[in-house]
C-alpha cells in the first residue's frame, strides 16, 4: 500500500486517483491514517465478500431456528431491565 499525506492527495488528486487503480492509497493526516483510497474493482470485491459473509450468517441463523413469542418477550424484558 502506498501512503500519502492528505495535502499531497489534495494537490495531486488526479494523479493519485490513477495510482489507486493499481495500488491502494493510505491517506494520512497529522501522521495518522484517516482513509484508504481503493479502486472500484477492490471495492466490488470487498462488497462481494461482505455479502457472502452476511448470507452465511443468515443461513446459520435459519439453521439454528427462531425464538418463539414467549422467549422473545422474556429477552426484551431482560434487556429493558439490564443495568447499563
């Protein structure tokens, strides 16, 4: 990953945008990472991974079953009465 200062990104945005097609660009402000500029292809891959993850979680939840009305009501009451 390339790392650039926020000021450099601001001053050379077009060039750095082109660089982001092939390399991820870490953007630092005051020596602290605040953002990462990635290509559209990287973003789409990340979205696909996230979609797959949540689909797997939904399948697991479906397999485990659902709470009934009484169990749900009891859980809500416990949460309402829980100490923060």
